[in-house]
């Protein structure tokens, strides 16, 4: 099976500028392609992970990826999918984030000589002369056409700053530079980047008279179309300090029955034939599929040892709720207690199980919190320090979230 067939069969490909040519090139040539990553946070998240999986598939097939860190474009901010303007970051913050990305990406992509490159678009964008840029690049863009792009249409009613309006030109210029400097002939990205990508393809054609190609891949969404990778605590990060390997494992272990097969196809290397055989699984078999998904993704992101630990802890918890070895843990101190007691809602907030005491009260009223196997019924309940000091104190949220508290 060719890499193009693999990507199609897994449902990874969304749109292409020229399917026949892209298939021919990926199947018969060594293609240099790029994906851009704006450095908006100090860790990649699961949305980025799908892009890294596409890069890995193509690299395994002999193609050369360029991971383009957006140290220039992040200064402006991509309006795509945003209801408001992005928070402005300093150059120092952006460079710090880019360094974090660089470390994380190296787990998935081989950046050794001749295998892949990691570049920063700030190296050329931050040196541009604005008037020259407008004359050389801006002249090829129609404002009327830009305003029909989905990424701008959704923002026009709320307000689109001129700063953000430049983003499409900058991303398009990236493709032109990479074509000139690296013989890069293909840009890839999430399907929400389609407008930006086709404008880059068009800019290279207008300036260089050459055909280059764009391909987008499926966004990681639930069957209802909601973006995956969000929890009550926020984004699901690839950094173990921001989302622990255990919590990361549990996120995938708890996906909806209707999403597990799709996730296996999009973000694991489990052979497609094995995944297609799972499409007819039901009931407890789907739990096994979720376990495979959680283990495989955790192994890719955090390594086999952490995946083994998370799997062992999850199995013990689901069967008996007894093994707390690798359970997320919060350590409380004397400062957290008043007269030797702490309110249950204060403890839930302290452990990160709820965002506020009000949310904790609602959850308790709905029967969603237990201490051990005992349901908590009183939102005003207090817990003695000695109860926590005396050994195993496990909070349980719903049926599947366990959290250990130690003193």
C-alpha cells in the first residue's frame, strides 16, 4: 500500500489542490513538504499531534518534512477559527515557545541530516521591508477574494484588525520562500487552513510560474463535529508537566464509543487492516478498542514506560478502584486546613477536579463525587486532616476519574 493510499484509507486527507498530481508525486518522488506551527503556547496539544502523525507517515515513506515554527506569523496571529484577536506575545515568549515545540517534535520526527528540517519564519518575515513586501507580494492579492475566505468571513461582523488581515500574505510568502530556498513543493495543514494554503499555492504560481501543491487533513473532531482535545481543566497538552501521562491516557480511554475507531485511524500507527476489523466491535469490545487507543497514543507521546504505568493503573481502577500507584495525586499541607478541617468543595478545587466551589456544590448535589466508594451528599461537608493523614484518601469524580490526596 502506498503512503497516499494509507492516508486516504485512514481518512486523514480532507482537500487537495490537484489530487492526481499529488498522488503521483507522493507515490513516485521524494517530496519536500512543510507544515507551519505558530508558537502560541509553551507546549504542543493534541490538535498538533495529528499534524505530526501525518508528517511521520510521509517521512516513513521517504519524503522530507519541514516543520516551520511561526516565530514571525505568531507576532501577528491567525484569525482562523478565532472569535477574537489573539493575545499579543513578545518575541521572547514566542522564541521560548518555539524552543519547547522543537524539543517535543523531535520525539515524533527524525530531524537528522537529510531526513527533516526545522526552520523559523521569523528569520525572513521579521527582516522584511514593508513597502517592498507590499509591492512584491501584496500586489498579487485581491482584497475582494480575501474577504470571501472562511477565515475572514467569520470575523468580519465582530471586527477584523488590519494586523490579522496581513496573516494570509505572510503565510503565503512562507511557501514562496520555502519553494525558493528548499525546493519545497507542497504545503500541508489542518482543513481550517485551506484558504491560507491555496493562496500560497497561487502566489508561487504568479511569482515563479511553477505549480506547487496544497493538501489539508481532517481535523480531530468528535462525530458531532466538536474539536477534540479539551477537558474541564483545559487543553490536552503533550507536555507531561501540563497534562500528566495518566490524565492523557484517561482522556483517550474515555472517548465516546462513536469516536474511538476514527481516533485509532487518525492518531495511531495500528495497522489499518486491524482497525477496520474493529469497526464491527460493540459493547465491551469497544472498551478494549479504547484501551488500545489510549495505550498507543500515550506510548507515542510519553514513551512505553509511562504508557505501561497508565494502563496498569487504569485496569486496576476500572476493576477494583484499588491501585493508586500511578494515580494523579495532590499533596495538601497544614496551610490548607482551618482548625484541622478542609471543606469538600475547597478540596475539589485544590485537586483541580472542579474550577470553582460553585461547580463542586452542583456536582455533589448531582451525586457526582465520592470519597472511596461513599457518595458525598453534603456540599458543606468538611474533612479532618487526620482522615487524610491516616492513609488512602481517594476522591472519585463520576465513574472514571480518580484522584489521590496525601498530607
